C-alpha cells in the first residue's frame, strides 16, 4: 500500500470519446487513467517525457477496469489517481473516475507498469523515480 | 466574417495522442478543433448536447487543416475557436492551435457544419442557435 | 467454460494506433478485442447492429488485459476471440492477440458484458443471442 | 496528375469509430485515408516502416476532407488511395471512401506530405521513394 497523494484531474467528455450507444466508449476511461497518471507525475514535480528522453520507460503491462455508470458528451469528470504498490521493477497505479457534479462513481481500475530501458529490458526503477512513486516529490529531493 | 468571440481552451497532450514519430498524430489536432468548438458553445451559454436531445444536429461536412509544427507528449496547447461564417443552413468554424508556453502556431484549420434534424435532413439553423453562432449568447436572449 | 468456436480476425497495425514509444498504445489492443468480438458475431450469422436496433445492448462492464510484447506499425496481427462464460444476464469473452507471422503472443484479456435494454436496465439475455453466445449460430435456428 | 495505380482497401467499421450520432466520427475517415495510403505503399512493394528506420519520414502537412454520407457500425467500406501529385520535396495523396455494398461515396479528400529527415528538416524525396510515388514499384527497380 502506498501512503502517497491522491491526484485529481478534471476533464470534459469529448464528442470523439462517445460511441453509438451515446455514451463514452469503454477504452477511453483507460485513456483517462493515463491522463490522471500523467497529472500525478506533474504534480510531483516530475516530467515523464524527460524520463523517456533519458531512456527510462514505464509502459503499461496490465490493466483492469470496471465500468459502473456511463459518462456522456459534455460531462465534467474527475479522475483520481494514486500509486497502489511499488516493487523493485514495477509499480501499480489505481484510479477512480467520478461524475464531477454528483460524485457518482463511473469507473474504477488499475494499471501495472514495468520499468524498461530503451532496449525494452526490464530494469530496477531509478531511485528518483521510485521516490516520486512513493509520494515524495522530485522537488523535495533537490 | 463573424464579429463573434474567439474562445480559448487549454489542454495537455495525452500519450494516447502521440504516434511513432513521437509527435501528435495529425487527426488529433482535428479532435482538438472539436474540443475548442464545444467550449465555444459552453462559453456562449449553450449546451450542444441539449440541442441534440431536441433533434438538432450540427455534424462536420468538411474539414481542412494545416500542420505547421509538431506538438509532443505533455505539451500544453491552446486551441482558439471562432465562427467564420453563418449561412441559413450551414456555418463554418475556424481554429488555431498554439503551443501555450511560446505562442508558436502548431496548426490552423476550419470545419464546415450542416444543420440537420434527427432524420438527417438539412434544415434551417434555429434562430437561437444562429444567435449563438453570431456571437450573442443564449443567456442574453432570455 | 464454453464449447463454442474460436474466431480469428487479422488486422494490420495502423499508424494512428502507435504511440511515442513507437509501439501500439495499450488501449488499442482492447479496441482489437472489440473487433474480434464483432467478427465472432458476424461469423455466427449475427449482426450486432441489428440487436441494438431492437433495443438489446451488450456493453462492456469489465475488462482485463495483459500486454506481453509490443506490436509495431505495419505488423499483421491475429485476434482470437471466444466466449468464456454465459450467465443469465451477462457473458464473458476472452481474447488472445498474436503476431501473425510468428504466432508470438502479444496480449491476452477478457471482457465482461451485461445485457441491457434501451433504458439501460439489465435484462435476461434473449434466447437467440444466448444461442449465438453458446456457439450455435443464428442460421442454425431458422 | 499521377498515372500511378489506385489502391483499394476494405475495412469494417469498428464500434470504437462511431460517435453519439450513431455514425462514424469524422476524423476516423482521415485515419482510413492513412490505412489506404499504407496499403498503397505495401502494394508497391514498399514497407513505410523501413523508410522511417532509415530516417526518412513522410508526415501529413495538410489535410482536406468532405463528408458526404455517414458510415455506421459494421459497414464494410472501401478506401481508394492514389498519388495525385509528386514534387521534389512533397507529394499529395487523394482518397475516396465508398460503402462497399452499394458503391455510395461517403467521403473524399487529400493529404499533402513533406519528406523530412530524422531532425525534422525538409529534404528532397529519395529517388526510390519517388519511383514508388510515381507508380513504379520498388520491386521493379531491383
């Protein structure tokens, strides 16, 4: 279990994200997980793009999601993201998507990530990245 | 030419929006046009989803876009949207996408829209929608 | 467990499906699951769109996926889809995505679906749809 | 004008490609343009991915599309792609999207491409690529 922060991001549902059922197509909730995860890194003072430029990648190796209630075009939704577990070479983020106006839970899920180098080899998570995942920001380390 | 407002929206580039060239895949700029257009309606006090519930649709009948410089993951971009022309049954929005930090122009374009009913027949733009397109908000009309 | 058929679909990776790691963005494998599921229905003589026109929907309520090896632009991939379990109001499809040339496993996963009516209420799976899910085609029933 | 071949690709509309109007979201026709363009290269014996590995990129610098009639989930569509013009540093592809069953025209458009190197500098189109764009296949050259 992580004692790190829960980061909230708000976004408005795009028409491009809806499908013929007039609701958000299911994989877009998982794209929103990515948006929430990116925001987690930003708010911890870390630019994930910089890590990639240094050859450290954090691809999704596993995803699980439950869709509880549909979002519609124009809805304002809140994505909550936090780190659930950190191991030496992998970490798990967890997510919750809520309808911003009412707080109704729309989806929950998690993604597991492996730390890999530019050759695609699994490597030990660098200590500065590990610190961010454990909830201490990069800023604090400097 | 329209004398209406130019509406600005900011968004951060998602990883899902990038491609194997490490830049934003070109059709996503056109999705951002949609985001800017939706924001135009919101800021004019209009909920486009409500119009659809009343059987008034405004699908894209034509699009043109020029890609001038690439956006990358994590970039903050500004989408500027305004109404360029309103006719009895169609209207044209124009757009500009800028890198928020520097103001560098990344893309420009326009979309033409036909007003159609729930049977897909082209119809005259309802006067309240026309007012919004001409830059007078729905709020003002009440 | 289902004794129904395993349906294979081949598709070529689109540039739009890649991301800045030069590999396929993870949610696109789940879109491919949908392509494989649709092909399952087609090959069982069923047009899913017809069911929706009759007010029977089969939205994804849960998804799980593991990403084992990356696909790249231009790769030909095989999606294998089959029904794993059918209950009175829900069913589970399972999937495997392979690199067509070598048979290398790229991703595995499953999706759970609830049968709902046009009001979004969960309903018992109609017997004809149930038959298709159990591996007997619609054709056979006529 | 080009005297090269017109390449046809067939694809079935994905649920992921539809939107809340129950029709295909407009930018997906432009993704299909990309699919048709990729198939053009394949059928000319050229693997575009190999060119990128050699540092030759062919990004979209401009796009224009007209949407004439909607495609729906499950529709089989034909994408026709051909080279319209080749200049020293840029080329233009043109496209037509048809409903396969009836031949009804759904969309038309074109994309302009600049030839750039791995630094993003515009360069002269290499002669082998130029040959492919002019309708002579890579195979013929060997």
